C-alpha cells in the first residue's frame, strides 16, 4: 500500500506539488477549488503537467461543495449528480485514481452535519437513486467512486454502507474507509478494535482508499469526540493498518485534516505503526 497526504495541494501549482514531495510523499489527493475548474481543460492540463514534472501521483480527486445527493427535491439531487459527473471527467484528464463522493445531508449547513432525518430509510432511498444515476458516468470513464460515511450522515454505520453499496451494485462504487468517522460513543473512542473489525469484515471487499487520523475525547462537560494526529489518540492503528493492507494492498492511506507543520509527525507515527505491524508503504 501507499502513504499519501491531503490538503497540501490547494491550487495544484508546481510549488505545491514540490511541497508534497519535500514532505516525503509520492502520492496526494486534491480537492478541486471550484466546479468551474472541472470544465477548464487547459487549467487541468497545467495541473497534470505539474504532477508529471515531479512524478507525483494523484491518488484521489475531491469535488468542491455540490448539491446534496439526498435532498428532498429531485432537481437538487440531479444537480449534485451532474456536478460529480463533471469531476469524473476532470479525473480522467488528471489521471486520478478515484473520485471522492460525499453522501450529503439534509442539513443546509453542509454535507457532514447532522439532521434528524439523515438516518431515515427514505433518505437512504434517495441516496441510492442518486448513486445509480452517477455510476454510469464512472463506468463510462473507468474511474472508481470512493464513497465515504460518517455517524452524522445517511451512511452512519457499516451496515448502512453495505446496504447502499449492495443496492447500487456497481463494481465502480467503492468505499473510502475512515474509521474515526464511525466512532459514536466514548466507549468506542477508547476501545475501537471491534468497530475496526466490523468495518473491514462487512466492507473489506469494497474498500479502495483510506483516511488516516486518530480519535480522542475532549476535556469538556458535554461529550466531544474529536480528531487528532495519528498516534496521539486511541485508535487501534496497528489493527487498522493490518486489515487495510490485507484487503487493499495496492490502496492508499491518506493523511488528512492537518496543517503542513503537523504532517511530518503524522507520517512518522504511521511509518512506526507500519513497522510494528509488519506492513510496508511503497514509494516513500
């Protein structure tokens, strides 16, 4: 498997590509700054040239914000599908390994925000409908989709993810595993090996990529389960790395949600966990 990084590429410039390489990575993800850029072939080719100049692989292309795939209005959902279709076309030009997909929310504040009806059966029905409309674009381009879940989203449990993947039933609809997203209680934050094994047991055959971070519990009166740098929390990183390598040996583990000055310590920690676990990261 490979170790990659998110968040260093902002505009996709050659200087940013070189920053990724200086941090010790041979692959990175990139979030498109705007949907307009997805239609600008000349600008995308400039980004591809920058990646090629430093031999940096684009392990995942992330879309900017787009209309929710679970919105009650069909026209809004269709606009979300069309936005993702344009990102798929950009991914083809950029030679990205996959396109990241957010399931969306009924909360207008954003795709990773809670809503009382996010977990309702009819919300997941709308998600399946949207994904079925999207996968022909992925199949035509030969670009896998990396669907992610979260406790606040319509894909709140491993079982919910499995159900949606099975109902859409496309070989190009895959799963982007981020176990911290599925931690729902203090007990799971402290003891999460069972959650990790459940995720891999149910979804291992669909995993295409992973996000690397850690989980801790904040020292506050109301429960706050928070992200932190890998190795500085309670996630069973060795089980995570071993199970990911077993099911996805050519996949990429992407360090995310860290400023550039915290990335080196995350990289060092993951390399040490890999050494203890007996797995190997290719290409740096």
